[in-house]
C-alpha cells in the first residue's frame, strides 16, 4: 500500500516533470485509457507521467471514507472498498473511469437521484494547479478559505484548472446483492411521472429503492429499473452478465432479477451499455468465443480509437457508396418535467436506440458548483445515446449534435463535455459560466499553461 511518504515523493517528481515542460508547450497526461470522445491532434509534446497516482491509500470503515489517488480507476476503488462492506456514493458505469476524472468531469449512475454526482461526496482534494502549485482544497471556508473557490469550481473543468492527485471521499454501506425490478411503461411521459414519484419517496410498492435508471427502446417501449440492496438471495438465483448473457436484453425479458453488488455496479461495462453490438460481439455465433477478459468497455473504446485514427471502416463505407455518418455520442441532462419534449424531438430527428435514462438531483442543496450549476429543487434526467447517424445530402458533420445542443439549452438542461461539442464560443461561456471560469483560470493558471475549457472541449486542441 502507498504510504504518505511515498505519495509526497511522487508529488515532488510530478512537480519536477511539470516545471520541465516549457511555458507555451501543451500539457497533457500520459494515460493508457480514456473515456473521452473528443478527437484532437497529437502535439507530440512530452506528457506528464501520472502512473504513480493510482491506488487507494486508506479505507476507514468507521468514518466511511477513503483516501484515494486521483488516477485510480473505479474498478480498483470498488475492489478496495467492497471487502469493507462499503462503496463510493456514486460509481460511474465504466470500470476505467478514474476518480479524478469523474470529479473534474462529471459522473452519474443510478444512485444519483439520492447521492448526486461524484464531486458531491469529496471531502478534500490535492490539486496540481496550472501554476505548478499543489493545493489542498476543501469545502470548509474556515480551514482553507483561499482555496474554497477551487473546490467548488473544479467540477466540469476537465483538467483545465489542474489535476486531482489525491481525494478523500465519503462511502456508503452495501449489502451483498441488488434486487431489480424492470417496469415496462408505454410512454416517456409515464416513465417521467413515475420516476419523479419514486425518487421523491425513495420507495415503490412498499419496497425501498436504492437505484433508479431507465431504458428507452422505442416511444412505446420504455423500462424503469428499480434496484434495492438485499442480503437475501441464493447463488442459483443470481444472474451473471459478464459472459454470454447480455444485461440490457434481460430488461426486456425479465420482470425481476438479482445481481451481486459488484456485478450490478459493472452491469453496463461488459457490453459498453449496448455499444458492443457494433463489433458483432452480441452475435450468438461469435459471443461464446470471446474471452471474458475482453468483454470490457476499455476494449471497445480502444477499437473505436483505432477506427478514429485509421478510418478503415469509414473508407470502406465510402467505397460501397454508403452515406457519410455523424458520430452522436452524448449525455445530456434535462429537467424531468421536460423529458417527454426532449424525447419527442429526439425520436423524430435522431434515429438512435436504445437510450439510457438516469435521474439526478443535486445532493447538497446549498452548494453552488460554479461550472455546472443545477437547480437543487429540480430532478434532472441524464439521457445517454451513443452511436452514429447517416447524413442526408446537404447535411454537414455536427448537424444532429447542434440540434441536440440547441434543444437541451432551450429546455433548461446541460450537456456533458466528454464528447464532441459544436457551441459557438459566446454561447458556450453563457451556458458554462464564463465569468466565474475566467476568475478561476486567472487565479490557478495565470500563464495559461493548461488549455482553457472552450479550447479543450470545443476547439479540440
């Protein structure tokens, strides 16, 4: 296990690396995996080696906290906390998402209706700021008042203010299993109304509800999945979706189900929700021959990255006379009362299915997260869709993404910035609080050594 002395030594090495990069040269992290979908040019510049910042420093089962290095994947974090009967309050869906990445970006999962987003359970974090300082930021204005602004401005900054090196987070108790109920409903309006009632009450039909998400297969086939912790199950009743069986297909076929808590947390990772079908991995003739170790989201992501770099499939499709395609890989959040309006337009204009629904409510009512402000009195629904759409003659790349951006904005929602964006700069800063970001940037990266948020998320620099 990494000790405090080890951590301090690694921080010193990282700061020396950072100081050695010439001012004006791009600063990027050397990471083996990513969950971003923004293409950008490779500068060829040296990258910061952050491989030493993985691992869990400590788990305190009494205080229900964990001290974690910023590049630790949630897979490793969950493996460290479950033996203590604990888990992070929100575990994003994919194993290789890092804790630091989920905090500087945004993470969400089916516990978000009660626990918000990952940054809301952070108690303290060390940040390598753009100016080279390593700063400890907390929400407590009495202990470090000069850095409280960084604590509340760090989420949704996507590494443009600095990098999280160490974080102390809250944990919550778990039971060995999660029992599921899949409720089929006939419209998005029905799902939205029931979702709001359940999230407000925390129960349904007399049973506690710990997890809520939904799956849209068509306007008339929508499911709400409710999960609750339980210790009551026998091995023969526990499903396994890490091999031949495919989780999202079970939603259509089963009314109830039981998974181990670990398998529940990673139920979407095996097939990257449903995106593994693009690689033929759901073909029953092929599936049995794929080793389980390759049924992982990071394997599918690497295949996509390979295609983005070489464009073999794109060139083959052109030779076959197929239309150009636009990648539409997005997660957007809209108020639950406007979910039906969003999906009416989406179903008509963007031919992608299935679609994921995940309710979210800000956990801390009085907190103001400067770069991603939400109304704490409103239940939002994250809508996730990840595919591509054929372009009609005369349509340009970005047509469908721009439609979605405009629609989300008109409905009082927000879009996550992990994927391609097409906003005009003035519009972007209006949505993502440009004035507050400008103050933070001047305070923690006055020389602009890190890209600014617009350049990184829209300019694709």
